[in-house]
C-alpha cells in the first residue's frame, strides 16, 4: 500500500515548480486573448486546449503573493503577459 502513496506524492510534486508557472501563464495568455484583460475573477477556471483546467484566479493570487520568490525570467514572462506587479 505504500507504493500508491509514493506515486501520488510524485505526481503531486511534479505539478509544482516551473510547470505550474508555465501552465498558469498559458492559461492567462488564453484568458487575456479571449477577454482583452488580465483581471481575472478569483473563482475563474480556464480550460486549456489539451482539456486541462487551471484555477486561474487562485493561481494569480498565489503567484502574486509569492512574487518575491520568483526568478527574473519568471517575472519577465508574467510582465510580458501584462501583469504590472511583475515588473
């Protein structure tokens, strides 16, 4: 029974880090293209082309609150999407 827990932990760990930033950035780009804005309601969920869902509003709130931990390249990606707080 220990093996399934390890698989779950590994899968959960692989969602974090830069993959989360890439997925969130892709979702934000999609949202901005569709709506013309990067102001996202907290409860908004964006569905990507591959069918995966990103809780975009929550992701944005969390990313903004943790911006001090982001690297310069990560902040540049967010600034290029139109997020003023990332500059």
